[in-house]
């Protein structure tokens, strides 16, 4: 029996070493052993909420995921928790909103992002069921290949002392060179962005999930929750090279925006539209990192201040 126990113990050593490594370097702070997560993945954001639920919550995709919460608190005078994550679809955002309300935790305010891009029926990622399973099952998290690769990446970055990168650029002449050597009118990330999103947008159609927003608005009003719906700004070349040629601007003006205004009036939520009607006067080439994402150093702080000032 002792020999068997020794052999089992020896077999467990590699497992324990791997587990210690994984817990030390997984970026989502799943086990709550670090001050904060270094990731903005959905599992990191929702796990942080489970560990310390806030009452003022931000929901949306990567355009809200990188807000400086210190600046948000300074402008708004309130502490906010960010549950926005990269690539969040409209369905995922609404599913997460209902999940948060179903917890029974106190919620005072919700900031929910919409965009013509996420309102598109062809942009339909749906990871929420898998996310819920992962949150409920630590083994599923630990044995997930993606999260193990993330841990290994963090480990390698730590060894190399690689700093965290942000979506910001001090563009040089090389950043304005096209593939054929011509000089571009905008830096390349911004110039190329319409072509990146065109495949999803060329057959744009309004998602049926848009109409589920009304149920969320009604639920917030019944619970006394202050709801704000925001459409973040886009760069001018996305408007002129995507939205206008594909008729998205007309669909938003004729159907989506009138319906949002009607719901805002009926359910008492605030609608802040920086995408179409109140477009900030940005210098796109300096203040946008690409067609959707404001430069985290030169553009996003200014819009963050504007957004939370307008909310107040």
C-alpha cells in the first residue's frame, strides 16, 4: 500500500507543478489570488464581478473595454466596474446584462453600448453559454487550451520583460506608406480599416436582438436602475466608405434611431449617440487608432470625459 501511495504521489507532482504554474500566470485572475486581472477577456471581467460586484456597470465591446476607470471616477464622481470585452456581440451584451440582473446583486446604473456594427445580424458571436460553464466549473477553466496558452504567453512576456501594449501610436512616415510605396492620406491602420470590416457589413441587416433591448429597458425601469445606451464614435472613413455605400446610414436613420428615441422616451433611459448625430470633432488621423477604436493616449481620454460628463 505504501508503495502505491508513493507512486501516486510521484504522479501527482507534475500535475501540482503545472497547476501552480497555471494559477501564477493565467491572466484572468480566475481564482481571485491577484489584485486584478491583466486580461480583458469575458471570463476575466465576469469573474471580477463575481468576486466583487459593483453597482455601476459598463457593458459593450472593445470600444468601451479600455476605458480608464480612474478617469471615469474622477469625471462622474462614482466608481464604475467594466464588464465590456473585445468582440462582444449584441446578443452577448444583452445576455450579460440579464445575467447580472439575475444575480440579485444591487445594480444602480448600466451603461450599454450599441453600434451599427454590433446591430448587424451577420455579427452574431455567441460565447455566453460556454462562458457560464467555465465560470461554474474550475476544471473546465484549468484544462481549457486557450487559457493555458494565455498563461504560457504571460510567462514568456514576464521572462522577456515585455511591456503591456496599448492601442496607441506615435505615427512615423513609415506608417503612411502603402503596400505599393505610395503615401497614404491616413496612417495605415486607419486607412485599411474599412476593408477589414467590409465583409461583415456589405450585406448589413438589422439583428432581431435589437428588439430585445426594449425588454432590458423595461426591466431596468421596473427595478429603478438608471440605464444609458451609448453609440460610440467611428472614424469618418468608416462612415464614407462603409456606412454610406452599403446604405447602413439610411437604415440607422429610418429605423434604428427613431426606435431608440421612442424607447428612451417610454422607458426613461438616456440615449447618447456619438456615432451619427453628435459626432465629436476628432482629428481622426491623430485620435483614432483604427476605424472604431480611439487612440488610448490621444483620443479615448477626451471622449471618456465627454461621455461621463454628458451622462451626468
